[in-house]
C-alpha cells in the first residue's frame, strides 16, 4: 500500500461524499494503491450510514465506527492503528484541509522528508475562531514550554516508520501534533491553501478548547506547578518585606491600631493560593489515576473493509 488517508469524522453526513470524490480524483494520478480510512467518532447524525453505503461499493474506503464519541485525536489514533500505507496522510473531514494539496505534500515527502506538515497561510475561518485559536496556541506554547504554531494542525503526510513510533505512544491523553513533535524524524513544512468549511460549523467551542488545552498541558508539562512554586516564593518574599516594614513602623510608633483590612486580605489571598495549589495537584493526580487504569484508548464498534486488522 502506497498511501493511506486517515480522517476522523464527526457530524459530517453532508460532507463525506464530496470528500471521497475529491480524494479519488487527487489520489488516482499519484498511485492506484491507496486506501481511505474514515473513523466515525460517535456522531449523532447519519455520518455512519453514509460511510456504510460507500463501503459497500468502494473497497478502497475503510469505515471504522467507534462505540462513542472519544474525541478527534483518539479517532486519529484508531485510523493510524489500521493504516497500511508507506505514507499516511492525516486530515480533517470538513474539507478545510483541501485534498488537492495531497499531491504537493506527497512529492515534498519523496524529496527525503519523513514528515511534511501543512502550514495554512490564510485561514478561512471566522474572526472568533481565529482569535480563540490564536489565544489557545499562545497559552499552550507558554505553559508547555514548546512553540505551537497556530497555522499548523493535523494535516500532513507521515512516513510509515513515523506512524509505527506513534502507535507505540499509548498514553490516555491524546494530542496528535505534540505526539508528532515528540517522536522526532526529519520534518519540513509546506505552505498550503486553507479551504472554506464545506458545510456546518466547527464543533470546537470555548469549553472544548479549554478542556483540550488543560489535558495537553497536564500531559506534557509540569510548568504550571513550577509557576506556582515561583509565585509562592514571590509571595513569601513580599510577606517578609511587609513584615519588616510593619516592625519598623511599630518601633517608630506609627502603628497605633492594628489593621483589620490587611489581615483579612492576606488570609483570603493566601487561602485562595492554597486552594489553587491543591486543585492543580489534584488535576495531576487525577490524570495519573486515569493512566494507571490502563483502559484502551478507544473502543471499536464496527469495521468495514478492514480485512487485515
């Protein structure tokens, strides 16, 4: 198998047929030996029915139905576990990752690159999506201590040896771009055109972005704990200086009545800091608890045309 296409599917019943048609048009001139893996991630619409009908007549399309909605990056993992190609393309199903760019990605990879990531030069998203995405990646970059490029997402082509190493990463918190960054290998970027969304709206709202960013930070960095330690040191230093000031003012007879306000504010502030520290430690312990359960990353309900897996 030369090329595998892996695409997670969620609430895309009106997009799937167009996606498959455009993929066939793009892939046939490159090679006749390819497969298209669609991973249906517990959609509440008729996405699986569309995939099911396509798989009946098109053996190049493989359908995987997860038992519930696990999340985009878990669905990508399910697709990678079933991919057989020497080269694997990961792309979203909403057609903002344009199938027509696969040809350029493939030829860039054949120049000797093991990973070619698509860089979206002009994103065709709404203003709110652009702002939220930029904020998300900046916070993520700061708290993980690694640069996260807002113009680069999942879309790219990956050599099979990269995929083999990615399959070995079985941690319960999944974020495909950071996993790709961690495994290494020779990597380059290719500027691509970002397509307009074919139909519907993005399913990533603020709540999902915040949850995703928290999971990524807790799974990949201890920087929040180190920031709290630094904050604690600064507060201790400020308290020490304040204490010296109070003692000096006391001996200079500048303090007649002890201050009630400063005492109350100090207690509330330090109490809030203690609760925040305990809460953050609890989050890390909770993620450790999830990891030691050793549950499967995803659960498959149905597979279509996946003969060898």
